[in-house]
C-alpha cells in the first residue's frame, strides 16, 4: 500500500497573521505621533510669524488684523475705502505723470493733482489717446463699489478771472470745454452717472484736482419728511 504525501502551500494560513502585523505597526506609528504631540510645546514667536504671513497674503480677503472679530459698519467702510484708495493710487502711479497723490482722510477722501497738459492735448479739449486706458481703469474702480457704499469723483480745473475783474468767465473757455470733454468721456465708458461731477475754481488753468470720495449710501439718500413730522416740529 503506497502512502501518498500531502503537499501544503507554504503561504496558506498566514493571511490572518499579516493583517495583525499591519495593524500592530499602524498602532505603533499612531502611538508615536500621539507621544510627540503630548510632549511638544507651542512657540508663540513662530506661531505669530506664521499668522502674520497668512494675514499679509490675504489682506484683500480679511482685514489687517490677526483676530477674527466682528467688523462694525464704520470699520467696514474704512477698509473698503482704503482698498479703493489703493486702487486709485496704483492707477495713477502706473499710468500717468501726476503732480501729487494725497490721502486727505484715510478710507474717505483723497486728491490727485495733474497738469492739464498731461491729460489733454496742448491748447485743446481733446484727451490724449494715451490716457484712454487711464479713464477705463478709473471707470472700473468707480463701478466696483460694494453694496451699501458708493465711490464718487469730482473733476475740478483751475480758471483765470476775467481780465480786470474778480469774477469767473461767463462764456465758453478752454477750461470749460476740458471739463465737459472729461465727463463725457467717462459717461461714454459706462461710469455710474451719479458718481461723477465737474467744476471750475479760480486758479491756474494748468492745475487739475481730482477728488475721490467714499460714502455710505445713507449719506446721499434723500430723506423725505412726512406731513405729520412737519407738524410735530
């Protein structure tokens, strides 16, 4: 009678032990990281540096503060206004030669001064073609006002008095033509009509002052008094 030898696969029956070994290694690594966290200490200097870096990278999203606190209406207006003033400063500093850019009130009021012959062709009311991109960028900035706020601009050009008199000219002058040409060019480019105003003041005809305002919508809203309120007063 011949005995038949039984042959067994050497890998048979070891599947369970492999899984147990993997789980043991996984738990060992997990315990190691738990131990590292438990013995570690927080370094305030490095944490502060990391927060400062994130804050500076996302200043257009978050206010320049490291604490995520509620922003009041006035603070939100100042932040929106400062961003608008930065845009205006960048537009003029990279597009045209200006005499000065002055922030009169941060987040609320600023002034840009330009030589009229830089903006217009000499002795003409035609805006130089090279300045058309400047107007387009100004219109884009004025049109990008957030809800609840408005960005306004006043174009003021100097004008001499009438000869021998202390009164402003009544007839059409080059300064009047330039002011009209400027506002028409802005309207043609789609600026909000209620955001632009022009004016003439006594001074050097070569001096142009452009004022930029940041206002709350409530400041410019008409407030009608009801008849009952009039009688109460």
